[in-house]
C-alpha cells in the first residue's frame, strides 16, 4: 500500500548514543496503532526521527511512506506527502495567531511546489475561514481560539487541542501523536481523545505514542506494540494494554532480559 508508513530495521542515535535499535513497524491508512513503552524506551526519539528532526541521526534502516523513502526528504517534504507529528511539548509562538499559523501551514502543504521550499500562494482568506470554522465546530472549539497567539499562555489541554486542530486542517494520511496525554488531567485527556475520534476514518492512520493507557480508553487501537530498549518486543491487540495496566513493564523486561534503563 503506497500510503502505508513502512519502517524497516530502523536505527536512530542522539548525540552519538544509540536509542532506536532495529525497529520494524507498518501503519496503514485507516489503522490505529498504539506504541507503548516506559520513559527512556525511545518513543519520542522514534517520532522525531520519523519527522526529520536534525538532532536525531538515522544510522541505518529504511522508512517508506507514500511511495518515497522519506529519510532522504526534509521535514516539510514529509509533511507534504501526508505525514503529521503532534508534539509532546508544543512550542509557544507569541505574536503569531493560531489562525495565521494554520493558514500558512495549510497553504504550504497543499502548494503545487514539489518540495515545499518555493514560494506559494496563500489559500484565499474566505475559503480558509470557512474551512477553519467548520473544523472548529466539528471539534467543539470556540471561535475565539483562532485569534489567540499560538500556544502562548495556553493550558496543557489547550495546547493539545491546538495540535488536534492542526491535524484536522492539514488532513494528513498518517498522524503520529507523541504522548498527547502528557501533563493532562482526566478531563483534558477525555476531550483530546474525543477530538481525535472525530477525525479517525479510512483516510487517516494514527500512531499513538504513550506510556500510560488512559488515552487509549478513548481512542481504541486495533494494534498495540510494546517498545523496550529501542525495539518493539511484543505486538498484539487490546489485551496488551490490559496486561500493562495490571502488571507494568517489569514482567516484559524480564521475559526479554532487558534491564531497567
């Protein structure tokens, strides 16, 4: 499948330290995958490496998406192909409204430019506003949200809702949610989970990266993978989340002879 994200024997290091050690994973459009692992197992390293963060060095392996080896592409080129990353810790940009940011981002992703580095026209304001309002209504977001500076003074839950609104507007083929539940209380997790569920469908594949299964109570994955020591050691269905909830990661470490990091 051309729109599958296919990760083959991937190795990633940070400042010379190996973090991801031979990871294999396929995510197709329309599928929901959960990648679970304790802190330090390599979850965020994988997410940032897939999106092309310059601090994360690809040592070996292949990542094919939408028919292209994305490891040869810049982050903006990966976004144009249909890959999206919701950050664990979204950055605040004072002085730039959420609406203006979204108009620039959506225009860049949809531009005719092959690599997104050339100049491109902005989406007509009337068309953009109509689409933005429709997405905000779908997600239950107040209109005033769009006029606020991006993540500036936002609560943890508001930052994550802004990320989901970006997901809705950019309409990627595969979305990576990097610990979207991090730092959120129970109500905020529920709101974020319900928002993501509004967007799930046959055109969107989702990789939820988390260490705690509470978000998965709202976004039920079809496939669950356990990441330890930079590699996936077990894959299965919902039963894996129940096992981790009851027993934690220690029994899995023991089965594979992996010391706690």
